[in-house]
């Protein structure tokens, strides 16, 4: 059994008394590709914020890479692309290459002092998302889908062990959606990263997903493989699963 990357033990969270997550326990293991699904307001982003340590549970505990989150210091092992990442205004005066460099150092001022190994890490990340040719372009002049790819490159530049993507395709049109998921396939082939993807598009990632976590009004309605999930209509008629059309891969769990 692969080692644990993210563990939630009976986690509950509420915003000013409004419950957002109730008694949720999950265990995500190394190398998994987990899809988190559920209706708007079901607690998906709250779950990602708890995993990132941006929120503290009201009850229960969070463990990262086998350690209580309070003892986990190596934050560079985890990268995050948020639901609203792609919102640069046109003409924002930073180049694609500089945005990715920020993932390397967290600060733009260091850009001119990048070492050879930094530059090759930046190049590798941009090539993986097919954006190397755009490196001198201003980020604000790119389309939403292209910007999202650059943010993925920034998230990947330190070669994280866990990548969390919260609805990364909001605002991306159908044509570029495919490009975007192709990038996820490439990352999957080229890295041993564990993925957590919040999505409403289960169908476009069916051959990547190893586990589906379905939240229903803050509760865990399902935590299972894709095949079981597609059969849940029969198993638990009260949960309406997101439609899954194709099943390509074999269960790995
Ligand atoms: N900052 C906040 N303050 C108060 N309530 C919040 C806050 N953020 C989220 N909530 C509430 O917590 C619940 C869960 O929200 P959350 O953002 O986790 O849902 P979600 O599944 O990510 O939804 P979406 O699909 O719309 O992104 C919702 O009822 C929401 O209104
Ligand atoms: Mg959300």
C-alpha cells in the first residue's frame, strides 16, 4: 500500500456557525489522481483549503505525508492552483516566464538572478504545458485557458509531490478544455505527483481518475473508484452521481 499523502480524520468545518464540512474522513495515497465532485456549495473548496492549512478544522485532524499538519513544514512539496487563478487584466506587465519564475522563488525581484538550474526548471515546466513559445508574452494578453496553463507550469516548477487544482477550467472554452486536459495527461506521464482535482467534468478525466470523492452538502457521499461511482445509482439511489460515460482504466485500488 502506498504511503498516505493526505488524511482527514473526522474533519468538520463551519464558517460563522454555517456548517460547510461535517465529519469527513478520507485517505489519499501517493500517486493517486483524486477527483472531488459535488454541487455548488457542497464543501469542495473548503476541503482543499483545509488540506492546504489555510483553514483549521473545528473538529478532527488533518495529516500531510504522514504527519499532523502542524508538524508539516515542507510546504514546497504542495502546489495549488485556485478556482480564480486566471484573472489577470489585459496588459498586466509580467511575462509568462516571470510568472513561472515566481513559483520558483515566490518573488519577482529575483528573476534577473536566476541560476542555470532555475532556468532549466522553468523551461521544463513551460514545455510540459506547451507554453514555452509564449515565454516572452505578457500574461494578461493570453486567453484564460493559456493563462491557466501558465499557472499549472508555475505550480509544477518546484516539482511538487502533491498538486491541488480547484476547478482549473472555469472560464475555459470547450476548444481549450481539451488542450488543458492533455496537459494533465502529460503531467501524469512525466511526474509521480499525487493529484487532487476539483471538477464538474468527470468525463474528460475518466482515464486519469483513481478515486472519486463526492461531497453532498458537506458530507462525504462517496469515496470510491470510478467504476463503483458509475454504478452508485443502483447502490445508493439517494445520491445523484455526476454522469460518467466511459471507463477506460482498470481500478488500481
Ligand atoms: N468565506 C466564507 N464565509 C462564509 N461561508 C462560506 C465561505 N466560503 C464558503 N462558504 C460556505 O460554505 C459552504 C461550502 O462552500 P465551498 O466554497 O467549500 O463549496 P464548493 O463545493 O467549493 O462550491 P463551488 O462549486 O461553488 O465552488 C457553502 O455553503 C458556502 O456558502
Ligand atoms: Mg469551490
